[in-house]
């Protein structure tokens, strides 16, 4: 069975914890039992010394007068000690068995009269503390084994171990449940992040993590949501750009089809018909106008491409008065042809920073639109002015043209959009000027604002924010 991350973490922590927890409990119990045994041994050694002193005292009484009575004295002493629960075995160095209250004969292991050897052994099925001693001279031919039952101590140890095992099992079960619940709560955000990432990877870009804690996992969840928002925004931007490009291609194809059809039709007309000189030049003028329209379309598309692939120059200073004067010269012929008064006013000290050609394109397109708007009006005037406002350069263009409707204002920056399609086509407009102006304005963070009403002219304000 394959375990998931939470199950692996649960079992790893549980096993390590139980090993150290139970090991610690049993270690504490074992140390405590060892201390109890050691204390009991020290106490029994003291009792053993008392028993030996009693034997020596009794033997010394009869040693000089009646040495043959020593075995009897030892037997009487052993009987008294047995009544007190103390077992004794006495023998000589020649293995002469004098007395034993043990059920079986024990081998003597002591060799040094000055030392007492001892151990805990099982005698008759009972845990017994055995002390091996040689009596001091002149009785050093007597070997004494003293036995004290320590079975209660071991019975208590077994009882303690049983209790510890039961408590260990109970606490282990409680700890297992608490650990599982705790890990479930702790890893729930991680599982939520994993599930959200899986759904996001499957294409559900709307998925977000709602329950966010105030810890590292909460930070991870917030970062996931931030990442998802940014990816979604980028995808929406890419989708919008793709749609805009496709719409631009579709509109361009549509716009190119009209002049091409007209050119082809008039060329066939010229080939098939016998034209007078007047009709011939009239037809050529129509073909020239349609060719000029195609030229404007291609120039507009090339301008879009250049803008989107070009790094903007933001450091070169451009004198505003000189810039507007050059633009006035460029459009003066068109203005004079249509009897439009074109005026420019700007302080000589004003400067802006950037690409002069792009600024000419931006302002020139706006001026061109203003001139076109004044073609069919009674009062024909276009004024361009520059000033500073809140430490920012502001260039304003105001015309007395036909004005723009709300729909036109909302769509003025869309490629190929024209409020009056027949008039725009008649004057060779491609419908890309507004879009180009918006591209350049965005490139330089220029705030472009239109104020207009149908029949009341248009005012365009350019605020250079940087």
C-alpha cells in the first residue's frame, strides 16, 4: 500500500516518539529498580555483618573450653536465624558440612577472609541475596554462606513492569490519536495547496485557496494565490493581445480588400473602355487615392510593429516650442489648402524627454485629425498650446471641428475605428491614428484626455507625467 505524505509523516513521528517515550519510561523504571536493589544489597550486607558477629561471639565463648561444641553452637544459631527468615550454610575448608538451612547445598566462592563476596541467585525458586564470608582467625577454617530472600523486590519489579506496560499502551493509544488529529489539522493547508495546484495544472485557473493560516503554510497559500493571480492576468493579457492581433489582421485584410478591389476594377475599366482624356485622368486620380490609402495602411501597421519592438528613449531632451513649430510647418500646406487657421504658442524654455520622432507622430496625428474635423465646418481653426501645470508639461490641441459622439470617444483608440467611414475613406484615412497615439502615450506614461461634443469641436490634452 502506497502511503501519502501525511501518513508517512504520521508513522515516522509516531514510531520515533513511541520509541523514545516508552524507552524513557522503561529506562526510568529500570534505573529506579537498580537503585532499589543496590540499596537493598547495602542493607543486607549490614545484616550479614550482624549475623557473622553473632556467630563469632557464640563460637568464641566455647572455643577455648569446649571447641567440640562449636558445630552445636552453629546449628543452634542457624535455627534461630532461620526463624527470622535468614538462611545459613556453614562448612569447613575441608568441605566438612556443619549446618545448612538451605534446601540444597551451595558451593562456597569466597577465598579472602577480609572480603565478603555476594550475588543474587535463585535458590529453591526464590530470588535470594547470598553473602559468602570466611570467619576471621582463629576461625578462618569456617566458611559461611548467608541467604536473604529478595523475592518481594523482584515481585514488585514485575508488578511495576506490568503497570508500566499497561500505562505505556494506554498513553501510546492516546498519543497516536492526538498526533493523528494534530497532523490532520496541520497538514490540511498543505493538502489544500496541493489540490489547488493540481486543479490549476489541469486548467482550472479560477481556483484559489480560501482558508489561510497565519504561519509558513499560510504564506505559501498566499504566494500561491498571488502566483495564480499573476498567471491569470498574464494569460488574460496574452489572450487580449492575441485577440487584438487577430482583429488587427482581420480589419487590415478587410481594409486592404476595398482599395485593391477598387484599383483592380478601375484598371479593368481603363483596359476595356475607350476613355477621354478627362475620364482617363479622373480614373487615375481615383486609383492614386486608393493606392495612397493602402500606403497609409501599411505605414500604420509598420508603425505599430516598430513601437512594440523598440526600447523607448527617455533621456533625450526635446524643446517643446521647436517641436510644435516643426509640426505647424508640416501641416501648414494641408491647413492652407482647406482654409484652416493653424496656430501654435509655447514658451521656449519648456522641454520634454524622449524620442522626438515619436512625439512628432503623436502630436502630428492629433493635429491631422483636428484638421480633418474642420474641413466641412464654417469656422475653421486649430490651436496648439503648451504650458506647465503642477510642474508637468501640458500640450493642448483645440479645434472648431464637427466634434465626437460618446461612441467615438469610447472607441477613439481602437485600430481601424472611424466615426464617419465615408468621409475618412474619402480623405485617405486608415483609422490607425488614434491607436498609434495611444501606443506612444502608454510608452511614455503620457496622460491623454479627450473633451468633445458633436458640433462643438474637440479638445485634446497631453500631460507628460515624467
